[in-house]
């Protein structure tokens, strides 16, 4: 009788361990969207490629074109997939709780271009300028570029220029007055401004054919 009770106790304990392990495994299963970004023409992997939702970069594809997005709440999302030299593609993704959704994306080559203009500003100086001249708060990005803000991060021979990155790729430098401009293939990109002694800041911008886009970086001192 005692042996039967012990046997039953061990069996019950074993079953409880299995149930606990199963629940724990399920609770740690993530909601994932993954896939590969490829060239529509030849099927080759595209790198770098970006997966963007609204103003947020969700993922950057790896060298083999694969990407993975985690942390999304259940729902339906419109994601923009972009890469330099390719046209954007919008994909609809339905995210289910603790499920993996596979979405391969194929982009078509596109050589159309637009131009980006911008300027680097010191946040402290910029805020001081808004106090002394409140009208500047209504300046458009173009007016900031064409006018004198009094807060630009200027450089000289002994101070490195500010830099502009598309993803992780260095794309352009500012001039001595903190301004920059460059042509880029049409599309939607994460563009990061970096300047020595300041914290990096990123923006998502969208370039249309033959368009002019103005983007400004107001950087905080480190």
C-alpha cells in the first residue's frame, strides 16, 4: 500500500513538472515577424534593407537578407520595406499572440532620386534662441535652413564635421556651418545625425522623385 502511494506521488509530481514546463515554455514564446528581403529581378538578398512602421525603424535586414521583428502587440500592421536603389514596398502583416508570422518581401530596382537638405543645431542654443525670438518656433524646416537660427553646430579644421548615416552607412558630411545636402534614391529611410560631443538623433524620412526634403537635427550635449 505504501509502495502504491509513493508510486502515485511520483507520477503526480512528474505530471505537474510536465505541465509547469509546458506553461513556462508557452509563456516565453515570443510574437515574431520574420522573413527575407530579396531583389524582385534576380532573387538575391538585399542588404541593408529596413522595415519601418510609421516613424519607427522596427528592423534592419542582415547581410543574408533575413530580418526579425519582435515585441509587436497582436493586430494588423502596414510595414514599409525599403532599401537604397529599390522602390518601397508596403506589406500588410497580421500579428497573432505568441505566433511566428513569415513574410518574404521582394523589392524592385528604382534609380529615381530626390534631394535632402538639413542643418545641425545645438539644443541648448536653439532653446535660448526661441526664448529671445519666439517667432522662430514657427519657422519651417526650409526657413531654418535658409535663415540664421543662431544655434548651428559649426566646425573648423580642428573639429570634425557632423555626419549623416543611412542605417549604419556613412552617407554625407556637414560643411563648416553645420549644413548638409545630398541626393539619394527615392524611398523611406532612417537617417541619423551624429556630431562629436552630442547624442545621436534619428529621423524617418520619405523621398519622392525629384523632391526636396528638409530635415534638421537638434542635438543634446553629452
